[in-house]
C-alpha cells in the first residue's frame, strides 16, 4: 500500500495475463505495461569486475552502512519518478521477495553510489529486480557492468535463466538488455492499482 495524491492505494506486482485478469475482475485498473525479457545464460562470460561491491539488505540496513543504503535509495529516486521510486520498506520487501538476493553497488565516478543492481534468485530462476545509475554517471558502461555482475552471480548460484522487465518504450534499457543476450517474451506484464478504500477492511489479495 502507498499514498498517491493523498489517497491510500493498493498496487500489485507485475503480473501475467491470467493473474492480472483476476485483479481486473475485482476492481483494479492497469497503470503500467511492461515487457519481460529472458536470458538463458548460454555463453555467459564472467563479469570480471572486482570494483563492484556485493551487499545484502541485512548488511545495508545496519547502522554502520546506513549512508550506503541512503545513497542507493537516492539513486533510485533520481532514476524513477514517483510513485515508481522505492521507499526503504519497498526495497527491503524486494530483497526478501526471493530465496536469495544480492545488491551490487558501483561507487566509482565520483559518487558514493554511481549505480546499483538488485538481483534475486528462487530455484533456477533469477531476476534483475532493479537497475539504476546516477544521472551524472550514465553513458559510462556502469549499467552494463552491473547487469553482467548480476547475471554472473545468478549463474554461480545455480540459476539457469534470468528475467528482467522494463517499459516497452524504454529504448535505452531494451537496447542494453538485447546487447547482453536477453530475448523478449511474448507475454506482457501489467501493474494494477485500486483505492484501498474500495477493499473491505482496506486489504486485498497478496
């Protein structure tokens, strides 16, 4: 649940057609369409970039590393306009959405955090859940290095496929993922919302 224009709103995760239909029948409306891409780790080369520091949310949330966590969230806020940027609670939930996760942080280019990628893995499927680069550090290959590090991590930890989604008109992201070997899945994903007041007791299916 989050607040939009002073109203409490329930938002789903990115859903396939069948799950999205269930929510539409219960009063939710589509607010975002996404393309899903898949990488089957065929011919995947290791990242070879030792400058990227791996983190977990448990380490990031510690008092000792609070400044790093704040910088990661600041890059996210600079990269995704409200209400699509992630709060601290939303970031923590994303980290815990899979059985295993990692956050790679690039701290070069004169920024405490020039960019980061959050990746998760459940069984043999991995997910690039979030990839963001500071606006002043873009066009330097940072996003590519972060994505390659996430793919290499997924492969090392037993994943055979990695997935990522992005908006269909996000040409820079689509070009990046295609250059890394991702292919587009036929099924689109949908994010849906409805006012929390429309749900008895303010709760919906999760």
